[in-house]
C-alpha cells in the first residue's frame, strides 16, 4: 500500500488523479466524527482500494468496511459519508474497548444508527425512510433489529431493505441524540465503560436530559409569568374600593 500520510493509504494500482483529494475526504469525514464524539480517541488507518478485487481480497464487504480498528474503502465508497460511517464504527469500538465488546454490549441498531447519523448520508433522510416504510408502518421495532443475524436478514443480502434497518436505526439514534447531545453520548460511553447495561443507560440519560430541560423551561416560564402574577400593578391595596371622585 502506498502511504499518503496521516494514516491514509492507497492501493499502489490507483492512478494519481484518483487519489488526489482522498486525504481531504478523510479529513472531512474525521470532522463529522468529531462533531458527535468531541475529540476522537482512535486514529485508524484508512485504506482505499483501486479495484473490487483488492477490496474483496482484503476482506471488504459493501462500500466501506472496518474491523473495529482500521477502515477499508471500496472503489465506489470514496466519499465523506462512507468514510465517516466507518470511522464512526472504529471510534465507538475504540471507546468501548474493541469490536468484540461492541457486539457484546450494544444492539446493532445503536452502533449502525450512530454511524449513519455521523456519516450525514443523504440517502438516509426522513423523507426516504417515510417513503420506504409507509410512514413507519412497515418499520421494524428496535428489538427486531438488535441482534446481528436479525439485522442482516432484514437488511437483505444485497442491502435492498436498508431503510428498514439503517434508516430505522438512524431515526431512533437521531431522536435520542437531539435530546441528549454530545454530552449525553459521552455519558453513555462512560456508563458502558463502567458496565451499566446499555438499555438502562440509554433510557436513564435521555430521562435525565428531559428532566433537566423541563426544569430549565419551568424556571424560564416562572420568571416570564411573574409580572402577570400581580393583577393590579398600579393599584396599591390601600386604595382598593376608594374612588377619588
Ligand atoms: Zn455500519
């Protein structure tokens, strides 16, 4: 493999006009990951194959692939969204203590949903999901896309039902992230490190953020309403009932 520096490698068979710009794609993808995780803890190599043969020989599946430590990108996967998706998987694995632990501790829908959200892949927006799932009516429950084999079966051998799995997962993680934000995700990672079960930590962190938001809103509402609590701001008690004329 030919090094472009910064942990970026290209297939030696790749012509120069194809690998120019790849470092920029990786930089952009790293920035997307940093938006969700804050500073990144993993520094994976990103390897770009020039041909499908190279990609398959190295064990790649789909458009991009990661083994939890490094990233491999197919000839069709040379874009921000695909690189960011795989970098997100590596970052999560690095935070949790390796791919094995991710597979043990987390439902598939969370790992993939967070990767799709981080990737900002346009093909998984709400509109595409609504169309593919009949406004959600045909979407699986999260419990049905938690196990790896269920996930693969529902995605389909050629990814023909990706909206059902990747799309549904993105939607749920986007909903949760909108409530808890970067801090909540960091809390979740800490909780997993300290062996709190995923389902408990996921629900607890959302509840805490909702409660905190409700409290903030309560304080704001109370202070806004305060002036209206005095019904007669210009009529001191002592003058009530007395007419001056
Ligand atoms: Zn993925």
